[in-house]
C-alpha cells in the first residue's frame, strides 16, 4: 500500500508583498501543485493522500479555492483524501457529502485499511491536555497518526509534545505546520516527519518543497518513507559578498558567479553584503533589470556597509561631507552613526533604501 503525506497547501494565501506583481500567477501555481500531486498519485497507484492541516489559508476561503479543492477530490473517487484541519483552517466546514473525503474531529478517529490504521485528532482548547492519554493504538497494527502543530517541550493549542507520544505504538507520525521537510526518530518503533509545503510562497520558504511517499509493507509490518521534491518553482536567497568592488561591472561579475547554477524558472532574492568604499558605484536598477530578465522573478537588496574614513570629510564642502559631519556631532554609539551614514549616503546617491 502506498500513501502520500502532504500538508500546508495554504490555498488562497497571500503572496509575499515583494512578489505582488506575480501574485495571481503564483496563486494559480500553488493550486495547480495539488492537481499535479493527485496526478502523481494516480500514475503511481497511491490509494490514500494524507492532508495534515492548513489546506486553506483561512477559515473563510474564496469560493473558487473551495470548489477547486473539493472538485479534485470528487473527480478522483479511487483515492481516499484524509483531511485534518490545521490552525489556519480550523473552522472550515467540511463537505461531508464526498464519500472519499475522510475527516477528523476533536476526539481520536481511526480509518482502517487492512492492518493499517490512520488515526488523527484536531487539537483544540478542549483536548490539548487530554489527547495524549486518550490515544490507544493496537500494537499489532501499522499505525499512522496525523497531527498539526509545532513540536514543543510543553503542551498547548498548536503544540505537539513528542515525549508524550513515545511508546504509543506509532509507526509514522504525519505532521503539518512546519513548511520545510523534517524527519527524525520518535522512539524505538516509529518516526515523525513534517512533509513541508508543496510550493514556497515567499523568500521565508526557500529550499526543496514536496511531499513524503510512504510505502507500507503489511507482510513485513513496516513503513518506509521517502521525501519527493515536487515544487514547480523554487525560491532562492543568495548572499553575494561584494567587498572591495568599485564598479557595477565588478558587482555584476560576482552575482553572475553566484547564480550561474540556478534554474531560469526560479524566484531569486539577491542580497549584496560586505564592506565597500564610499565612492564605489553600484547601479542597482540596472542590475535588477538584468536579473529580472534572466529569472522568473528577481529582487536585489543592498545590505553592504560603507568603509568611511571620517577624517577625509572633516573639511569636505560637498553634501556628503556636510551630512557626515552632522551625523558625527550627534551623541550616538559609533555603530549607530555608521548605519545612519550608510543609509544617508545610499539615499544621496539615488539607491533604494530598505
């Protein structure tokens, strides 16, 4: 028996503000990733898809997102979709008329497939303390448990205390809430895993995105798991040290070397770092235009620090000199003065100030 564990689709979610120009396209791609997942399931004879929470980004999703999700389920009656609501969609009203949609409540429920038992509970203020003691699993079953929350040393709403789930006869703990793949040992018998999300929606969600494929061997009474990278588009945050560069051409060369292995369909955030001379030249508008033409999306952030010999500006008659002298007179820590001067010089030279 093959099972897919995925989570955190966040259908209808807001896209990071810096990506607003491509927001509509990305929302469509996030939706389509779920359709592609189901296509993968059909081609690979997968009979169950576990959805460990946050299918929707809110309890009141847009009609088009709800219709899309539930229609995909209706159109694939040979696959069971086991959906456990998360903190984002905790009050979403299930469509109970779909025979292959299996759902959970605030008490433990189990769906059985031969010797495979898939159990789950939606954590709430009423059960977060008792859910651990009320979980009773047959030692002879292959036990998969679904939960949504953050691993924690304490109990609470949206919190999962692993210590209280050990030695409970769990073979695989299918978690949702964390948007990157994580896997580790639960106890001598089982493992736990966050599948992560299918698509990154902002630069806080860089890295490989996908799902976990579970292969259940009932004869051997064991589960093997494998992470399957699946995102249609990747996000990258690339830091480029441009210390001692003097011209835009120098900076361009360093960026080129840093992004040469990144696919052209990617979204990329380029962060310029290092210490640069106050008279060095960086045409951020030119650079950003170049990399926007090279990649699906690109944005450049200049976080360099200016190397400033303050004594050079002691008698300088320029606007830079006047500004630097004014800052130096202030009763501020040296690091704060440096930050103010750096920001001011960027503004005076026409650079974007974050």
